C-alpha cells in the first residue's frame, strides 16, 4: 500500500448504538474483519450537522461527534461502505484521494 490511496471518513456520534455496541465500535470491528489497512476513531470537541443540534461532551450526557477514518484502495473502501447499510445513525460518509508517504513497519506483512 503506497502511492495514491483513498481516505474514507464516516461521521457519526457517540450516542449512536447498534444493538449493545456503539456504532463507531461496530465500524472499527468490521473494518478489521474486512482486512482493511487500519481504522482510527476520532472524538470531536464539538460538532453539528444537518440539524441545529450541537454535539459536545456534557457532565451527564456523552454526545460527542465521532469520525472514523480508514485509508485503503478505493474499491475496497466502496465495498466496505456498502457493507454498512444495516447500521443506523451514520451521518456523512466521504471519500477523498490521499497519498501515502510512509507506512508502518509491519505493513508489508499484511495480506
């Protein structure tokens, strides 16, 4: 994995659940099961989307915006997005070109 790749961003929020798991956890687990190059879950300090509702951390309520980032080949990422159709509360999903400059030391051993 080097050169031109794609970056998939999946926007959701901390309060979104699928069964007894948080949606962002399910996405990360499925990304690993799909053998994607890797996934990172980022918690935003503040965020909002189509509605005026502002997602932020409160003392009594965890409702932060969450972004899951995954870098891999475009076809693999598009197939992965299609596999998420059963998950509720996924907001915006974006795909953009990125150039991989450096890989981790164990990247060559991944299938």
